[in-house]
C-alpha cells in the first residue's frame, strides 16, 4: 500500500553527505567534521565527475531527504549513487549523474533533466527488466504547479532512454494487478483539468491504458494513496478540498486496466465538513475513507466550535460502507482519543479554553474519559493521572479505567492545507 501526503513522496535508501565543497550556503562557513571513509570516497568522486560550482539538489517534495541517493539500481546487490545538480548559470537546466562502486566510484552515465527545480525523485522497475527506472519530476520555479515527469531507463547502455516525458501534478506507483508496477499520473489545473492516467509498460514504451476525468473545480488534492479498496478490489483514494473547508474522496477502482470512479452521484458518502485523510486505521491492509460526524449536542454549535468525531468507513465488494473506527482528534493540543464502536452515542464537552475535555454517553453525567491539558504543574488534588508529557504539554486524566486510558494517543501536527 502506498500512502502519500501532499509534498511527501520518496522511497529508497538515503543518506546525507556532509561537508561537501559543492554546496553553497551559510553552512559552508562551518568547518565540517571528518567524514567516514566510504562517504569521503563518494564526495571525492562527486568532485571529480561534476563541474565546479554546482548546487546538489534535494527533491522539493522531500526536503527532509538526502542530496545523494544510494540505491541498488541493477539488482547486483551493490548500490549506485544518484545525484541531481544544477549549474550556477541561469540558462543551465538540471542534470544528473549515476556513479557505481567498482573498486572505486566511477561514473556510469550522465542524465539530462529539465527545468530549475527537482520536485520528485523515486525508483521503480516499470518494465520488469530487473533494473529500476529513475522517475524524476522537474519544474522551472518553486511556485510553479506545472511539473514535468521523466522516466529514465538506465539498462540500455551508457545513455539513459526516456520512457516517458509528461506533465503532472501528482504521481504514484503500485501493483494493481499481475504483480507488475503501474504508474498513475494526475494532472490537475483548477477549473480546467482533473485527469487520472494509468500507464503500463509495453515493450519499450509507457502506454496509457486508461484515463478518467474528474471534477476540475475542486481546490486540489491534500492526500493521495493507492492500495486495497475492498477484499478483492484495488485502486486509489484521492482526498480533495472542495470548498472553504469541506472535502471529499474520489475512490477509483483499477481493474483489468480500467479506471472507474465508484461514487459519481450527488449522494457521495465521502463528503466531509473538513479535511480527513483516508487511511488503514484498523491495520487490515484495506484503505478506508474518513468523514466527520457530529456528537450529541443539546444545541447546535457553529462549525468552528463543533467537536467533530472522525469516522473511517471501509467498503465491501458491493461498495457498501461499514464503520471500522472512530476517534476524536485535537490538533491544537496534538492528541487523539479512540472511541470504541461499542460505546453508545456520545457527547463531548469542552471548556471555553479547550484545555479540558469530557467524553460522555449522550445526555448523561457519566464520564467515560476526560483529558486536562496544562503547560505547568499538575492541578491540586491526588486524583490526577499523567497520560503523557511533551515539551509543550502535560496531559492528565481522572479516568480510573485502565482500558479507557489506553484510548489516548499523541499525534503529529496537521501538516497539510485544506
């Protein structure tokens, strides 16, 4: 299963080479530490085979990644080094180089790229020849949304062969059938185009197997992923913003080389009041789409203050939905409380400052779970139990049942834009 959040897409073995004289930044003013011998050899090879005064690039969609990829491209159990770089001259486009360790690092081939920005960089065997292809996305500026994807076949000799050169907004690779990799490419321009393409390799070319037109008036995709949709169906879940804060999920079946949009009517069950990421929340290998549901409330609350419950639904082979998980998320204080499916309908009471929370059966005073968030010491009294502590918060509860305490989890910040 492949899960890709916006601006996050990279596979392969990565590491960072420090102290290289090819970099031009404020870090150059710092004397680098002594490099391990293996890294020092690669650094010296890079300096030998690359022009002077170049900038080694990290993919824009993986800024936490590495500038030098170590990955076994040809399946001989020996890693190659893949580097993309940009010369300093304004007119020069991105270039790349592949090095191999044959009793010393030597250059295998040069790569001609496109544009000024390296957007994406991943490696997959798309033509089933046992050698990984290099999939690199390029743009001419960081603000541009017009990307170009090039797929390089490096198995044919000293020069790479370009299998595909197409514009894209997002892409991913997965095995949807026949145990071979397929390429899914999405091209989105608001109000003009929202097309999903399915590519397969045939002989020496990447060919479009099918394409599907979706609503072009969405705001864009904040999450896109592939995997198992039901016990027998595979495909895509594409989470899209569609309004000021609302969202929906395009569920696309991929079967026998065909793309099918499962929910096309006005009663789309994937609609949600705000962004929810599709995911496999019960770890059974099947993706689920998420929605937001209101808890019991004595009086309706405005959208901004409604304590929504996040509910994830799984589809069966008849495309009917079944609830598999519920949870309350607090992205302000970075925690989640799982809500057991056997609990009755609940209400969620929060203090005005949102630092105290109680989860109760609807219309009762019984507390199933409570959380108090503080930046300081515990409040007075001996009946507070510490759930967790971080650099920012201390999470406390008066809940006495250990099973209920285990429903509490810390979460990462919400790092996508609706």
